[in-house]
């Protein structure tokens, strides 16, 4: 599996380690980051992530209805 070097996908327990099933999962050969991963990162990357907790949809942010 070819991984981008900016993501630490090792199975060792370190502070910067991503844990499969918690921070990401694989689907159809792609890495999908979880809502927990995005919240832990602390900001929106504006990449239209499936589990974005910041409300980014396409090129705009969708406000949550209260």
C-alpha cells in the first residue's frame, strides 16, 4: 500500500501515530479519516472529507441548524 509520507501509518504507539479503526479506515483501497481524526487535528483542510466535523461541503461551509 503506497502511503503519503506526511501520514504516519505505523502500528507503534507514539503520540503522532494514526490507529486504523480509530483515526482512519480503508475503503476500496482509499484511506478515509474519521471524525475523531479531524477533531484531533484541530482544523478543516477544506478537502471535502467524508467525516468533516467542521461543516465543509464542497467549496463552502454549511452552517448547522440549531
